[in-house]
C-alpha cells in the first residue's frame, strides 16, 4: 500500500494557475454538482454558501448557476488562482452572487459566522493537517448546514496513480499531468478520512467512494448549535 506523499498547501505559480483556469474539468466538476443535487434532492438549497479552497472558482460558478437563490463566498490562499477566478466570475456576470476571498486556512477572515451550505472540492489532499478542513466545517456550520466535500483517493501504488493520469489527463498540459500525479499521491484513503471524521466529532457525516479516484463526504450535523 502506497504511503501518502504530501504536496505544497498552495498552488500559486503563474503557469500553474493559468493551466488550471484553462483546463477542462467539466467531467469531475459536473459530477460534483450532480452528486450534491442527488444528496440534497429534498432540500431547498438557498442562502449563503461557503466554498473552501475554491481555486479559479469553477465549482463556485457552477453552483451559482445551478442554485440561483444562493450567494457564494469562495476562499482560497492562492492569489493567482483567485485572479483567474474573478475574471471567470465577471465573464459569467455573477459578481453580485459570487465573492472570492483571499485567505489562508484556518486564519482566513470570513464575513459571516455560519453558512447554509459548505462545499469543498479537492482541498483536503493539499492540507498537511487534514483537521484544518474539518475544524473549519465545525466552526462555520449549524445543524442544518448542508455539507458536501469531494476529493481524490490515494491509489494503492505509484503505478496505479500513473495509470489514472494516463486514463484521465493524457491530453492535458504536462504541468497538469504532473500535478494530478502528485495530488493522487498526496490524497487520503477512505479509511483515513473516516478516522479524521471520528477524531473531529463528525462521525455523523457519510463517506463513500463515487469513482475510481474520488470520494465524497456529505450530510448535516443534525442539531442546531
């Protein structure tokens, strides 16, 4: 079983940020929205949404388009990623509904005490201390907050990781292929995330693998705080 190989917390290089802003993430990002919609199909999704580790804001934008009664606040520590994100928000004419905040977790200053929805895509594997994500969720969540996290799963071996890169990123620029490989190697397994949730007191959240390289964590805490 391959051991986790950490990668830098931030992806902030100019070349890297531009590559991510221009990359085709339609398949996994569409899946994110689809699975969120399925998970909370009986919920009236509205109000304030926190997108942790929003990067160039593609998920934030997709969420805003899917749920027009939501206001999204995306936070990320990478200024170059947010620069491209703000350009995308303006292009989609969503400036009034999507606000991007530069801040390094867990010290980022957010404008409200709690959120109606908290989402995060591919942030966890960047964190040297995974409890940062779970502590942020506890801090900004009420019992009725809809929580939805999606991230990569670490394969069993480097060879398996390389195969996934070949299967899903063969046509992407070299910088994205390299980052994808590093991200797979830095990702957590489902059993590791289950332990993290138990340690954080978030064992009521559900976790499951949804593709050969992704898992989701979702649910609500269950009681108002």
